[in-house]
């Protein structure tokens, strides 16, 4: 009993571990680095409008604050984060972020069905609705009318097909050593390698096959 009391008294007499306070600017820098790494953008493209702390973060001397976020977080506007880490108090905060990204946009006003002139523009992430398309994945056509500068997102444009619905093609069927070719008409847009439906215009039947060229569909053996 005496030894326990002596130990407690000595512990109480010891000075607390030295701590320091990390300013909101320091925490904002850690948030900026975390978001930039997660999104693959430059740190200067991330603006921390509000850390959500309201006061300095307490850390042990020499400890650096770290930042964590949910794997599904898209960092659009108000964002739930966890700051702290080893040697620091851990807090859950709601930070306000502004992230700037270079995204593909329409270079000119474009009518529905027309080919899109793709340019890039620096826009705020929270103002984008939907996922941007790959600027190098085109060429693209507009699904609906676009204004100059409109972001090109999935659903607003589609890739120009290698063969369009209604195109005249040759249907090729192989049966043993015999190859038969008949004219046909595509019943859907298709890219090379796609399975497509095509009308055999000689016999009036619909078959499925692989689009092997812009004007040729290869069906399974004998069909």
C-alpha cells in the first residue's frame, strides 16, 4: 500500500510531457497535402477554406499532425476528416475544401449528335456534376446540346462508334471449310470487338456477332 502511494505521489510530482500547439495554418497544410495526394493534383490546386478546428491542435513536441479520410470521399465542398495521429490529439472535423482541376470541356457550342471539340479548363471540383470523361478517350459526340465551356462528363457525351446504328455491313459466317457472306444492317452502335445485333437483309433475320471491322460482323459457326 505504501509503495503504491509513493509511486502515485512521485508520478504526480513529475512534470507533464511537453506539448506544443499546431496552428490552423499548419493543420491546413497537412489537409492540403493529404487531399492533393488522394486526388493526384498539385497542392496549389487545393484550398482549405475552413479546417473545422476552431482552435490549435495539441501535439507532443516534435510530433506532426496527420490527416485521414474515408476511401470514398470525393472532397467536394464540406468534407469529414480525422486529424491528429501519433503524438497528437485526434479530432473529427468538418472541413470546407475547394479543389481545382483541369477537366475536359466543350471548346464550342455543339448540337446533339455533333462531334465535340475537346478543350481543357481549370474548374472547381464541387461545381462538377458527374465524372469527367478521359480527354484522350474520344473522339466524342454530344448526347444533348452543349454550350462552350460545358464540362464533358459521362452521360453528356459518348465515344464516336466505329460503326453506327443503321450502317451497311457484311455478315460473315464460317461453317467448317465454307465461309458465307451476306449483306446486313447494324441495329446498334458498336466499337471494334463489341458483340452487336445485325439484320440479315437477305433472309430478314436478326443475328448477333462480333464487329471485326467498321463494315464487317463475324457470327458464330454457321449462323
